[in-house]
């Protein structure tokens, strides 16, 4: 098993809690950050503009992605341009479709031609990857986020799709593939194995990094001790 510092895949922290984002930003092995409206809502953020400006004022040296939230492509474009203007390290997340299942590729093409750095998100099929890669400007840095974890939730192995996507992205050398929505720490090693450029990881999974390479006999004993300790603390009797 490779050590974390030997992996080629870059780890991005995924979250919207300010303290957690700053904590992860300070770690050398975290190469970037991402967030989305769902994560922001979970932590009670209501002032999108204020939050984005505050975070981008504090984090300037690593890429960070913020997502548009309109369902109208014209308004998405306006939001994207505003978000992009806040910092040179910002990438604008554009969903692969709107809620009407209308493709956002025309919008991606327009924004890429304006040199807006994009993170096209919520992809789950190779057809979507092909369409997005075709829409991207080869001169502008971009991310393509495939939700591999959600693909796995449907009982499908995401590895073949991710491997094929890596090949498709060679057509746009400045675009990088993101393994999004991982479900376990092992997914970091899966992403590295297929040659994925980036994996976004939430803080709860990142906290398990200290377990990488842990002796399994020791881990087994730790687990037994945990069960015993909790039973004693609960004062169980039979």
C-alpha cells in the first residue's frame, strides 16, 4: 500500500464549515477545496456572497470551487462571472444539466471562451463526459467532477467509467478529472489507481487518514477495547 505522500492523486477538502475549511487548507497534503449549496445549507449559511468573499479573502493559494445556484442558464452565467471575479484561485461549479435535464454545455462553452475557470459537476455517464470535454476550452484550466460515490450507490462499479474518463480528458490537457462523492477512505487509493487527477474528500473521511497502513491485529484489538469500554460505560447487566 502506498503512503499518502506517495499518491499522485491530489486531495481536495470538501465542505462549507469555515473553521473546518481553514483547518484543511493549512494541511500540506490538501491541494484544494470545494463546496456546494447543499453543504452550505447544512451549516446554516444564508449570505452566499458574503461567505464566498470571506473564504476567498482567507484562502488565496489553493484552488477553491463555488457553485452557481440558479436553474436558468442566463442567470447561471451572470452568477458565474461574479463568482469568478472574486479571486484568481476560484473555480465556478456548473451542474452538467439544470433541473429540467437541459444540458449546460452551451453555457460551459461560453464561460470557457471567456476564460472562466470551471468545475463542471454532477456527471455520472461517459456521454456527459464526452459532451463536457467537447465544450471546454483547451486553454482554460477546468475540472470535470464525476460523482463516483453516487454511481457506486446504484450498485455499479465506478472504476471502469473513471478509467475511461481519464482517457477522454487527455483531449483537453488543462482539464483535470475529479473523483467526487467518495464513500470511504479506500476511494482515495481507487482514484489514484485509475490515474484520476483529484479526489474531493469530506472532513469525516479525511480524519481516517491516520489509519492508513495501521496494523490490522492492533486495529482488531482497538475495536475489542472500544466495545468493552462502551459496555462498561453503559453499565450493562444481564
